[in-house]
C-alpha cells in the first residue's frame, strides 16, 4: 500500500515531461491531446482529431462520419466541432439515435460538395433520427457547388426528369422505421429527417444542386438567421422545403434562389414563418399539393412580416388538377407583407402545372378553406395583382386591407374563379365582381 503514492508521482512526472519528449521526437502538441475535451460536464469532439483535413482537396467524408459516430455515442451534452477550413465531402449521413442528451454540430468551416453526380442518391448531407440536435454556424458555410450540375436539370420542362441531389435533409426519430422514410423528389443539399426538438441557426447555404434544405417528418424545429442563395436563373434551387412536419418555426432569414424561397408541401401542421426577406426567386408557396396518392392535409400555417423584392410571385397556394386522392389545405394566415416589384403578389391556383403539356380532365381534389390575406401592400410589376383561381369552390377566403398598385398603364386588377371571397377594409385592386 505504501508504494502507491510513489507510483502516482511517477505518472505525474511523465505527464509533465511529455511536451519535452514530444519535441524531441518531432511530435506536435495536438497529437498529445485527447480526441475530446470536457468542460463543465460537456464534451467537445474536434473533427480534425478523427482524420479530417479541411484543406479543400482531400475527401473528408469518412472522417466527418467517424467523428459524428463518436460524438453520437457520448453521453450528456456533446459538441462536434468542425473547425475553420474547407471540407470536401460526398454523400454524408449524420444519423442517430444518439446517446447524448443534447448534441451540437458546430460548423466553423465550409462543407463543399463533390461535383460528380454519380456519387449521389437523393441528398448530400443528412441529419436523421436525433433528439435535441442543434446545428449552428460560426462563419459556417454549406456549398453545394451546383453550377456543375444545373445544366443537367431537365425538371422544369420534363415531368419524368431525373432530379438532382438536395443540399440538407432533416428527419424525426422513428425507432421501428429507421432509414426507411420516403423522401421528396430531388437531390437535396441538406436533409433533416425524423428529428425532434431541433435548432438550426446562423448557417449560410449557397449554390445547391437542387433544394437547399429539406425538412421531412420533423417535430418541433426552429430555424433562425439563415442565409440561402443561388442564382435566380437556376430552377429547383428552393430555399427550404417542408413535408410531413409539425411545429416548425422559421425566422430572421434571407433567401434568394432560382425557385421558391420556402415551400410548404403535403402533410404539414402548425408552421410559423416570420421576418424573412425574399428575392430574387419565385415566391413563398403552399404546395404544390394534390399530385400524389395519399398526400396529407396542410393546416395551421401562419406567415407574417415578409418582404418580397423583384420576385416572380409573392404568397401563393398551388394545387394540381387530376388529383388522385382528396386532401385539405386550411386555416392559413398571410399578413404584413411588403411586395416590391412582384409580378404576382397574391395567388391561389388550383390549375397549377409547370409543363408545356398539361391534362385538364378533372378539378383539383384539394379543398381550400379558411384562408386570410391581411395587410398586403406594395407594387406589382404586372397588372393582375390578385389571382384566385379555384377548382372546387374555395371556402372562407378573406382579403383584409390590400393595397397593391401597378405603376404601368391600364391600372391594377383582380381575377377570380370558383371563389366568393370576403373583402374587408381598404381594397386595391377592386374586388372581383
């Protein structure tokens, strides 16, 4: 028993002397450090300690996934740090379930996508099946390098096109159906799929191959201070697309792309969007809906305090004709919108079809009801500022305090079909007869 204190002294002496030994052997101080550090019970894992180079040339896909695997398996509050540098990666999966009570993915560098489309399936970066995930940037950038892929995108003109990858995809945990959830069509840059209680903030996403960020089957998600951009002449580079999710909040964000800024697809409930600046691009949309069998209802959508600048559309609800199944789009409020040189500020279109040849056999089977447009003001760049084109009659459509004045010749007008809207307070253009 008396020898043990001497053993402790020897161990401490070796630890203190280790930097000197390292210098003698040409070993860097970083190689002597543990692969993780602990502060106040929280663990931080540095991706470079797991082989990531961050030099923009080496493929860091396996190294980042290895670092994630270790961080995901750690208990307590955990941070995976991607330090400054450029990390060239192909398809990368950050999957749970994780042991951590809260897991932070701290992006301080740039994630740059491979350009070879043969490497990709439906998405590039995938966060899935995690509870308590935070993805936060400190000058963090996600670069989809879409310019090399955009010429191959035929989806704007062909219904049977091969879609490109999405930038980011995010999922909600599902223990029994892990990794077997149907995804939206397209090569997403980042996919969040089957997650619960997620925060994404202070991230920049540029030049996605297809959609920038997709949320699929998430519950309770906040997205704050995102900067999303792609050239306005590259279609299908939607900013944020949401499907089958509940409790999503998007705020204090700036989006300029070649397609919709935010698209709310089928099966969503309780979506709140506020303080988003949009332009250039196509607009903010609910839909398109009613194209596929078994689509879910879209309910309780609240969009407010948005600015649209030099865009194709403002706010719109769009559904396909010839719907294979019935669904509902209801209980939506769009308020406090500023439209600056917007071609089509307010749209309900139940004859949506972006292709040259479209079938018009049957009316849309999506029922639209209880929709309010309130305090919508600005300058449309085309004469028709309000277009309400319904299939089966829309119910409970209200326009409250609308002021949209076309500056060109001929004045501003409204067009309506199969809808009896209610008009409250000031209205310009004049309501449909």
